[in-house]
């Protein structure tokens, strides 16, 4: 993830973001899609959380799950 996103113009350099804003909501979904399948069974990814400030964050629980 760091190699892909670090020092990039996210909306221009990463194809997944074509026609999407590089918002924290979209970033956590992108990170999920990059790593969820890499976690060996029986473990599974619970959530991805990206925190901008102490009180502003986005958290993603996977497709079809409740996202708060």
C-alpha cells in the first residue's frame, strides 16, 4: 500500500481511482481490496481505518458490511 500510494497523485497515478475522488472513504475501500485476499485463512480482515485527525476518520468493514 505504501509503495503504491506514497508520493503519488492518487487520482492520476492509481487506476482504481479513475472517476473517483481520493477521499478517505474511497481510500479505505481501496486498501481493503488490496490486502483482504492476502490474509491467510482462517483469519480475515475485520476493518480498515484511516484517521485524518483525532476526531475525523473513515473505517471500512468490507463489501456488504455496515460501515460507520
